[in-house]
C-alpha cells in the first residue's frame, strides 16, 4: 500500500497560481486559454494575483473577476513575482499546485503529462524541464543572441551549484512549472519576494524530502525586448544568497 502522501488523486482539485505584472500584450490571450483549459480528472481553481501593473494589465484582469473559476487577488504594490506567488499559496485549496505565468512562454498542453505522476501516486513533486527539445540552450533570442548566451551559460552554472549543494541531479531546477501536492508545503514558510522565491521553494521542498522528477515540456522563450523581467545584474546576487541561506538554515 502506498503511504498517504503518495495516495492516488481521483477527481482532484488543481490550484493554478498566475502572478501577473505588466503583461498587457499577452494577459488576455493567456487567461482565456487558462480558463478554457480542461484536464480529465481535475477541477481547476485559477488564482490570479495582479500586482498593480502600470501598463493597463489590471484593467484587463478585472474583467475576469466574476468568472466562477477565478480567485482574484489585487496587490496594492508590486513587490515581485515571489510575493505574488506567496499570496496565491495562502488561498490555494487544491490537492495540487501549479505555477503559471501569463507571458505565453509555456504550453498549457503540458498540464496532463505533468499531473499524471501525481494523480497516479508515483510522485509528489514534478518539474517541467525546458530541455524538452534537447540541446543545452533554453533561451534562444533571435534579437538578443548575446543576452541569450549569457543566460544559458549562467543557467548551467547555477544548476551545477544547486546539484552539488543539494546532492541531486537536475537539468532545469529553475523552471516555472513546479507542480507539487499542497501537502508538501506543510510546516514550511517562505519569505522571498522576487525570483529568488523560485530557489527558496525548490531548496525547501528538496530538503524536506520531496525529490522531484523532471518531465520534458515545450518552451518558447521571450527576450528582454519582448518583456522578460529578470535583471541580469541584480537577480543572480539574490539567487546565490538564497542558496547560502536556505540550504543550511533550519526548516
């Protein structure tokens, strides 16, 4: 018999947390697709966290407030993607949680393959690996090839740091598609507000014993000119600090 944490999920509830900030160009297309998504054996609750955008995004998002699938959180101040995801986690009620951006980089058709191991009770933590099409380069910016090369090189350097420090072997630990049972969060607290939250979440789940499997997914990267928000100077420093802090601090 499987232990309770790995019990199969039948007719499960999936909480999809969608942090949104300044995505006016893509948010309507993304939300329409997410709200139309059907996954056999799952009911979806869509938790939209809008962080007081300055480009008209909030006005678009408000049009979805009465949708029966939607829980809408309106933040008064933009404090970072991590803060928005943490706000979503606080109200999520699903058996499983999935984080979904509104920038169209990821393919909703991958939900089924990512959820299958959790539904079957084989896993409780899954990562969608952006190396699905092979090769070493995740980001391919035709308009900014130098920035793409720097980000791809940094990705492998930081991945090596994670793997060595945590004693694990992953190819894409920083993917947005982190899918996990909500029970995995029990007794964990989070504090990061920017993209370092991604590191905090991964490190704490692994240290708690939830070792993920990676499943290849489709991914279409966008460049900085197209709206990518990571700071190539500021954010890497916060990632290194997050690794040092959360790897050794008591859970």
